[in-house]
C-alpha cells in the first residue's frame, strides 16, 4: 500500500528533509521540555512501549530517552532516516520498520503509547481516517498527536509543493472518530517561547 504523499517522503524530498533535520542542542532541549510536560499529564502511568509513526531520524524518541526507559519503536517510510535510527541506536533494528500510518506493521494493542509529530498534517484527507484508525488499533493505552492546528480543514503550500500539507482540528477528529477516547491533556507550543513550530498536542487515553 502506498500514496503519493508516502512516495514524496520516500524520495528525494524526504532525503532532503532528513538532511535538514539536524540534531541541534536547542532543538533537543525544546523537545525534551515538551515531552516532560506530556509525560507529567500521564500522572505516573507512563508507557512501557512507545511507537512513533513517521519518526524520521528520531528527534522525539531521542528526547524521550532522557526521560523514560520505555522500549521505543518506529515506523518510517524513508530508508535513509530509518537507517540512521538504527545506526544511532535510537531503536533496535527490528523496532524500526518501513510502513505508513494506514498500515502499521505491528499487531493490535502492541504499544502502550502510539503517537505522531508533524505527520498527520502530511496525510491526504482521503487517507487520514484510515491512518488514525490504525494508530488507534495498535495503541493499548495512549494516543498522542503533535500537529499544526486549524479550526477548519485547509491545505497549505509546503516548500513549493501542493498536496502534501493539510491542517485541521486533529484533536476534534480523534474524539469524533473514537468515542472510547478520553482527553487526558492538550497544549500549545508557541514558537516565540519554545523555539519549536507553533504546535498543538492532544493526548488521549483508551479504556483499560
């Protein structure tokens, strides 16, 4: 299974993104602070297994390594980025798998936390629901999305390309699609204060 968006990230543009995504100290500090805030919301019920969908070279997973001993897994369609994940020992070789959000190569309820960071925005609206349903399937406890927010769905031109960036209220869509999810927390990363992009995050808990 593939989509034009997945092929976009598997190819030259995805390779260039990996090259740009340097592990700058200030970026790592900002990401670690963000994850500290998210983990605090879990109130001592942190995950023992974490799966990032669209991990690239693992900026989030590296930040999480400072905060938790949880086993980390990654789905990443770009071969170069996935190789870096393994070479840098961010995840074990068997825990870095090719794939996409709509066809996650792990069984049901196999990770306590499943999350995206800047990934749902790059999934075409026609494939978004299937992607979210597969994330929900693989999670046994927590679902998290860190994405760009818009009150109404809108497409944004991205580095000169059309059809590869879509903003919306992802938190609302999670709740509309999955009545079993309960909002555990949400927050906003203001670029001027954090150095990260203007990101909104939503953390949901599944019933145990």
